[in-house]
């Protein structure tokens, strides 16, 4: 549960559906709403969804074609493969959606490297994760919750994820905290209610207490202009400098008087 190294030698349980979480419906609704809001910046091209949670989201707000879905578990209309080794060609995807994937991956660095490989230049990456600074994560200290989702994964803060993305050459376009409920009580299992609960009011005043965060990043490519090399033995042509000669008027007047 605590902030741990990126690589995990042990295999972590991965969520296959939003119903695997304590507040799955609440999490899915808020993630869908936020992804639709971020869709204003995305392209109407090929979308890649990673993980079992991405297969249950709607992409009609920003994608005209059906998304390509890859999941470690066998699901309908998805490609079953490891996220650390995607069966996709290089630079063929316009945007990648990763809802709560890095927390349950053995090697999140390798997952990001694979995403960087298949993503086109100036493509967008949408990441959702759990906020380790939220009181919602404190419920994982209870013995009954240590092996339950979402507390069975590892938490990476938004600052740590942004640092990884910047090392890969990504520009952070937008970053928000969301999900004001603490994902632990039975009342949070229901759908979004019109009136906010006390935790949502508290998170509005202190955004760092939200249960999750979302990051939208753009893959930047810096083109290096080659320098012109001049051969070492080449001689530069030098033109003679033009000189102007003037005749003194005083000398001319002296000559006239002498005659």
C-alpha cells in the first residue's frame, strides 16, 4: 500500500472490471466524465485503451472509430496481451487511455516505454491513478482491506508520474484531482447523488485530499537541425578591398599659380 519502488517482483492482482472496486460505479462515472472533458484536446484518430477498466469506458466523445483495447485478461472485443509488450507497431496510435493501470503493473516503467513506442508524435496520453495523499488510501491499513481493491496495489503520486513522463519527453497539458469520496463506506457504492457529501465539500477546499488524479500529457519531439560543416582545407576567397583616391584641391591651385 505504501509508496514503493516502481518494479515489483511479485505478481499484483489486476482489476478486470469497475465492479472489482468498492466504489466501482462511482469511480467509472467520474472517470468517464473527466475523460470526456479532456476529449476536447484529443484527436479524432486511433485510440488505444489499456487494461480491463478501459474496455468499459465510452470513447464516442472524441473518437470516431472504435478503440483498440488491450487487456491482460480475456474479455470481449479486446486483445489479450501483456501491457509490458504490446502487439502493436511503432507510432500508429493517436492517443492512449490508461485508467488505473500503473498501480497494478509489475513494471510501470516498461509499460510507459511501450506506450511511448506505439504513440505517434504529438500524441496524447491520458492517465488516471490513486492519490496516495488522500485519506481514502488509509483504509488499506485495515487487515481486511490489504488484499482488496484498490488497496492491494501500489500508489504512485501525481508528481512522481509527471516526473517519469517528463523524462520521456512529454509535456504535461492538464492535471486535476477528482473523486471527492473516500471509497470506503457503503454509501459510496451508490451512484453520484445530486447533493455532495461532506467529503466532497472538504476536497473542494483541499484538492490534495481527492481519492484520484488525472494527467493529460502530450508526446513532444524536438527536431535537431544539422549544422553545416565547412571542410578544413577549403580556402575562403578574399576579394580586394576597394580604395578611393582623392586629389587635393590645394595642390591643384598651387600648380595653376606656378604656371
